């Protein structure tokens, strides 16, 4: 099955800068057009050109290729449903539809042209397959891109019964959380193939952008450099994969570090480090059963809390206004759960509750966490207050939570220590000063205050032509769907 989206050339040109940065697109389609198969599918995005003199109708030009997904629970009207194209990659070349349909039958070409008169169309399976074959025949770059998109569309959802899938879910969620805090696009994380070994990291399965230079035509100098703050760990016991993500001249380095076989891991950690302020927060994941949504507080968990206490000692007293924090807690538990029936975006964004360490200590001294048999429990029914994803993101993004005065060396030592203790560690370092462009504390705060979390739009480049009409409101609305991804 193949989806086809057709927008006017003026509209696509107007949002081209946005698509380059975000690498996803949202659209609505009539609910009657939705198929029973809601699995990800290859999607082609065409520009509808003005009719050429002497022709009966508009011409079409292939601009983007991606994978369509159906976010659960996303509706804007009773007769409309939402689709999301992610990842979205620019076509290796702007191809006129006539060049593609030249290898199709006259009947196929007429049916395809007719279906493109609608903004969103689901092509009949046989026609979609023949169209994809015709695109592959255009050259190796098209074949490579379609292979990648097909692999992304066909990837199996995570199976929580498999220990490696549970580890990859947590590493994916850690990386997604880090990019959200830094306001970096999330689309690169969705282009993923299952690694060959269960002991590998989530980042080892990321699919690199196949057309990076064409995605950033406006500035060839935007090529992403290698990591400069994080480094691969030496030694046969460490598996470390590092990726660098760029957005509007800012960089974040994300590393997955494993030092134990997957069967022996105690869980997952996220350490988010902001270099300009020398501050980190650490999130230790604890999985909740999706039905009960609570866990027993056993000796292992109490020992983990003691170790988090030791981590918190890395913080120093504040000496400047930007060092001030709301509290002295740089460490949090995230009690997270993944629905067993999640078949859409593999891994999904994990819902969960964030509990600062000092708050956990108070909870475990209170009758509210006492179970029916005298044991202690943590979960939704045992804590009246907790932070959700969006609240936690805001605290960290504004520098209101985290350590003070933590050096790069201390960060790396902590990551190594946690990996050797048996945790799968994700370290995300947002770069500040150095040879790469960074933000001062004031610039960071100005950016964080400029828009509501997740809704900041990048600066639009100066137009080189007369500005076309403004896109319709319903399309602009769906450029931003991840604002609050778990409650």
C-alpha cells in the first residue's frame, strides 16, 4: 500500500524550510478513506504545478518521500483523521510525474493522475507497487531511498516480552526525551532497524540520512561534525554508539553505553548534560506493568536509591544567578510503562511519572505507599503528586533542575560507573562553548521563553520571491504534534 499526498507547489515552497528542519509532515484525511491496515506505509509527496499551456490539467512533481503513520487518538473532527509522515526525506531529484508514468500503462497513469486531484489518496495495492517499481528504475539513489523507507515501514513493533526490546524501548525513550529538552527534531530517531545482536544499543540501529546534502541545500556548511565532548569507551566490555544531532546551529551528542549483556542489565539511565552551565540531571527508568502500574519497593530498588544519593553529591553550591535551582534534586525516578498493544510507532513515547529522589524518600516513609501485605509500593495509586513528561521537560529546559558545576570529566566518569554497575546508559550532551556554535545562559533562556515547550518554530530564511498565500490553518496545525507526549 502506498499513500500519495498532493499539495500546491506554492504551499510546499512556503513550508520547505520547515520540512527540512523538522523532517515530518502532518495532514488530515477523511475517515472514510482510512484503511483497516494502520501500519506504517511508504508515502509520496507531490507538488501540484499550474497547468501548462495546451494541457487539460495540472502537472505533478515528486518532492518528498516518507513513511505515513496513524497516531492513536488524534482527531480534529468527526469526519477527519490525522496522518503523520515521519521520517520525511527529500526526493533525490524533482521528478515530473510524466517521467514516472512513462513506464506504466495508460490506465495506471490515468488512475494515478485522477487520485492526485485529492490532497491525500491511498493507492490501490497493485498500482502502488507498480509506481514504486517505476521510481526504483529512475536510478540507484531512488532505489536506496525506497529500500530505507520500506525497511522503516516494515519494522516490527517492540515486543515487551523480549528483554532486548525492553532495553531498546528505554534507550529510545531516553534519546527522545533528551532531544525534546533541547528542542531538537525527533524524526531522525524513527528511522531505525533492529540491530543484529540483542546486546547492541538502540542508536546502533539508526538509519543515517541518505540524502543529507539535498536536505540542507540552503547551506552546505551545515554538515554535522563528529562528537567532541563524548567519546567511545575503551575496553571489550563496552558497547558505545554516539550520534550528533544539529538544529539551527546547535548540537547535541547522544551516546548509548552498554557494559553488560542485555540479560543482566538492571535498567536504563538518562544523563542529560548542558555544557554551558556544567549541569546534568539523571533519570533512572523503572518499568511499570501496564495493567497494575505499580512496583514493589524491594532491596534492589532501595540500593538503587542509595546509589542515586551518591550521584547527587556531584553538585556544588550555587555561586551565580544561573546556578540557582528549585531544589537540590538532580536525580529522578521515571516509573514508565508501554501499552502492550502498541503497534504504531515502535517504542512510542513512554507515559510515566517522574519522582525526585527526595520525594521518593518521603513517600517511602508515609502510609500512602504501604501495600495490603505490609510491603511498600510505588506507582500511580501510591503517589498523589508527580511530574509528567511536559512538566519535567520544562524544569530541565529552563535550568531549574540539575547539578551545579559538573565537569566533562565527572560526567564521563559517572557514565562509565553506571554502565559498569549494570545499567544501560544514555548520555546526552548539549554543547555550549567550543569550536561549535553554542548558547550562552541568557540565549538559552531567551529561546526557552520564546514559545511554549515544543512549539518554537525556527527562523524563516529571507524569501527570494513574492510570498505566496498562507497555508490553510489545518495543515499548519499538524507541523507540531509532540508537544505533550504523555500525561
